[in-house]
């Protein structure tokens, strides 16, 4: 994003960088970089509620987030309760204990989903409506959080993202990008 | 390798970050000791490492200087290191959870990164990290703090992206990220405006300040102590780096902040909200000094910044102990606590005397310098006459609100509850900071020596806090305030909650977000519908070519398509009866008769060829 921001402004002919690389009007350069700026802000607005719901709100005190729906300040119940649907688009449990999808199999198209739902049903026997269980989530140590087949790939990708972010000059990937840019455009990346 | 050289190879952010990681896993006491050691390291490095540039590396793909020591960074590092250690001791007695302490230390590490950064890119990197880590400190308390923390994150996100834009634009304008190279501060024009707004969010400029009194009263009492110190003070220093030559508008923004902050502080019931508005007011003095831009103005601003680190934290500590012991946040529910909590009362008194700039305490020296820098009677330019009066009104307001806070908490009536006084960690934290406030006020020449431009100030004899004129001014302020307080006390206590700008700004942000998001998603949905409809049509045409051609030809004018065909139509049904004798429900063509005239055929072929030619030649 740094490079795109700088490139966008420079392509608009601004400053010493844009002195010999202008390909569009300054207004376009500002709009170009401005949209990246707005997207950076929207990342916070959209993604951070996921983080704070997952890690900082408690099981008995969380809310449906007021981004597109719900009044300002949120609604102190789970999203699933508020809209009457589960996050995968399925319907919550009936009062008599059966799944709505069992009565209307066409609601669910894949068998895999159905199996998953049944498995879920056996795990916690009370019928909570999309929110966390009443007695709270099971607490686990980082070492037993999940299977290593999941944790290792996640860990590797996360580490890679940080490494590429902080020392791109030492990671080969960035050299490749610089090489391609020079070969294609003849411009030297600063 | 000498010890100083060794110190200069490890920037303070690194050990503090390590301590943050360790605090989360080692036993509590050991973790707090590690935290204290890490902040002591910050102090020692700031004290011992001589000015210079260390650790020039390739960072994020650009040339960067991670560790630059100058008079300013040293001053801030000393203040943050000292206060950090005292506050860790305070937290140890305040039942601050280990995870919060880990977040606090990572927050301090990012602050250390900001103040020692030698280029805008490194500064920005740690600036954003500071926003993230401080949000985590708030969130970790749970409850109401979570949503307030999200509003805090949005505010700092806006500030952060504005600074990001300013910094990249600055780079495009001047061709380097290094601070002070090619341009003093941030490049003028759009980058300067963006920087002023972005840094203004963190500096609590009026209109951009709502996050401050919203967030700081909500988290853990010890977390509030840390928060009250780092973000705003660091940002005031960054404001100086962006505008080293000052600006008239900045100076007046500072003056208005001083007045606005104390007015709202006077109206607060919640003790930490009152102190939070005072952060804005005190930042006003710093922003004013930076805006004036003279040597004494900047030195005064930095001195005030340093003192504010100490006494504002001290006040938050004292108020925190009251909340810790009584569980009460509302000022009007307290009273007579000086008998119950004499240690806390002493700590509060020193903090209050410092912030109100009573002679003998640290605030008197620095606030005096800023006032002198504005006062045309001393070293101010004539255009700062009004600013001087704004700052004086702010000073009276500060007196009034701390008389109010002290009166209702410690004096007013008998104590309603019997509570214990501060714990040992609280006392150590408060009294070490209180001692610093007094020492700096008395041994003021040593203090001024630490400031930037100190040689120049001494040479021209611009700092003389205990002159007759200054002492008279202080006495007048005190008398005015002591006379005013009894008059306004009753009416003030009758005023309920007064809405700040958040009443308007929060819904505005919220609905701007919702409307723009709906607009984007609805536009996208419309494009999606149109695309899907087109693909459906194409599929239908592929499956029913005969019908498709029939529909098209049925719309052709008769002279083009021949004589004998409308739809139902396109099929020339001899009768409307099916072969089995039944009625045709909806006539569907089984055969298609396309008979164009010879002229029409040629016209169509020529048209098609023309289009092909057109496409080939021009695209």
C-alpha cells in the first residue's frame, strides 16, 4: 500500500517523484491514493468488530453489531437471534428439538453441511440460538487449541505475512517484484 | 565496546517488547519486575546515550533510522521511563491482570519506537502500532470499555490513515522519508493539512477530541494511568516534528483547547472524565507553545509536556486509588476522604498544585514559559495577545476544576464510608512522581538544562520563573479562583450531564458509514443482477437459438423481413389447430421462415461487415 500510495500520487505528477513520471492528472492521483486511504479506514470499521467480539466481549455480554442492520449502539443479543438465521444461512433449532433443515431438506443442499449440524447438536445439548453457550466457551491452552494440521499452516502464513511486511528487502518475493517492474517498465523501484 | 555504545545498539522498544511477551507467561511478580526493568532501561538509555543517529537500516523496503537520539527524544524518554516504572509499581498493587500489563508494555514499546524514530516511515509504523496496542489495553477490560475502545479505534484509525496519507505525500513531494531533510517538518500544502488533522486526532484538537473523555474513564484504573500519559504527549512531540516552525492557527487551536477543555472539565461528575478533559486543556498549552514556534515557546511546550507526563499520571493515580477503595466514580457521591486516605490526599494535592501552576511546583515553571512566549509583554508577538488571554482563562479554569475535585473528594462533609488508604505499590508510585514534581519546581535550572534550546534561553535570560512579575501573576490567578469557586459551586452542582460534540459526531460517523456501505453494496448488487441477467439471456439464446432468431425477426419491419410473418408468427402455422385437433395453447414456432428481400439481405451483410471492420481498425 505504501508503494501504491506513493505511485498513485507520483503518477498524478505531484512533487519531485511525479516530475518525470506523470501519467494522469493530479486530481486522479489524489482520488487514486484517497481510495486506498478510505479502504484502510474501512478495514478497521469492518474487521475490528470481529476481533473484539471474538476475544474481548464476554459470552454473556455481546451484541449484534450495528453495521448494516440494527440500531446505533448494537443490540444485546447474538446476531443469529436477531435475524433468525445461523451464520451459514441455515435456520436455528425448532422448539421441539428438530432442525428446521430436517423438515425441509431442500433448505440445505449439501450433505456435508447436514452432518456438521448434527455433530454440533450432539456436542452441546441445549439449543442456543447462534450465540455462545450459556456456560461459556471451553477454555483451552494455546497448545491444545486445535489440531496441528490447522495450526501449523495458519502459523506459517501469519509468520510469512509479517516477514514480508517488515523485511521485504530480505525476502526473495519482493526482489522478484522489483525485477519484473524494471524489466517491464524500465523504472527502478526506489 | 563501552557501556554507552552497547546501550546504543539496542533501541528501548526491543527490551520492552520482550518484557511484554514474558509478562504474559511468567508468574505475576516476576513479570512486573521485568516490566519495571524494561522501563528503567528506557530511562537509562535516554540518560546515557549521547545525541546521534544509530541503527540506520533497511526497514519496510526503505532506508530508515530506527534510533535517533536528540534533545527532544531524550526528554520524552526520561519522562516516559521514569513514569513507566512508577506506574508499573502502581499497577502491581491495583490487581491489573497480567494480560493487560502485557498489552500496556507493548504499548510503551510502540511509544518508544515513535519518539526515537528518525524518519516518517518508522514513526508512522510505530504510530499505528501505538493505536492498536492502546486499543487492546482498553478492550482487555471488557464491558463498556469494549465499545468505547472501538470508537477509540475508529478515531485513531482516521488519524492514522490521515498521517499515512500525509507522510506518503510528503515523500512524493520531497523524495525522502527522513525527518528534517529537504524540508523542515512536513511538506507544505496538502501534506501539512493532512498531517495537522491526523496528528490533531491524537492531540485532541477541538472537534477531533471526543474519543478522549469517552475512552479514558472506562478501563482499569491502572490502565487509565498509562493511557493518560503516552498517546497524547507523544503526539504533541510529533506535532512539533511536523511543524517545527509553528503556525498561527495551531497556536490559536491550542488556546481554544485550553479554554474548551477546562469548561467541560468543570462540568464533569466522573472524576476520570474530569481529568480527561484536563488532558485536552493541558495539551492546549503544548500546542500553543509549538504553534508560536519561538525557542521559548517550543522549550515551554516540551517542558509542559514533560511535567504533564508526571502530574497528570499522579492525578490519575490518586483518583484511581479512590475508585479502587470506594468503588465510586462520581465526585458528588464522595467527601471527607482526607481523614480516611491521607496518603492519597497528599499525592492528589501535589498533583493539583503542579497542574494549577502554583509556585514551587513543576507546572509553574513550564506553564509560565508558555504564557511568556505568548504574552506580548514578554516575548510574544502582538498577534498572540488574544492567545495569552485564552491561556489565562484556561489557567483560572484549571484552578477552579481542581478546587472542585479536591473539595468534593477530600473535604466536603464527613466521609460516608470508612475505607483503607493506598496500598504500598500505590504509595510508591504516587510519591516518587510527586517528589519529581516538587524537585523540578524548585531545582528549575537543572530542569531547564534538560530542555531543547536551553543554552539559548539561558544566554538571553528568558527563563526567570520566580521574578516578582510572575509571582504576582500566580497570586492573582489563585485569588481570583478562590473567590470564584464558592460563587459557582452551587450552580455547577445543579447542572447535569452536558453533551459534548460526540452527541453529533457519533451519529454522523455512524450514518455516514451505514449510508455509504448501503450505497456501495446496493450498487454492487445492481451490477451483479445485470450481469447475471445477461448471462441467463445468453444461456437461453444458446439453448433456444430458433426461438431467439424468431423473436428478433418478428420485431423486424416488414420491408426487411419479408411479407408473411409475425410471431406465431415466425412459424407459419397453417391453422391454429394442432395435428391431434387440439387447440394450441401458446403458439411456439416449430419451423422458422426467414425470408428477407435481396436488398435487406445485402444491407444486413454490409452492416455486419462494417461493424467487423470498425472493430478491427479502431480497437
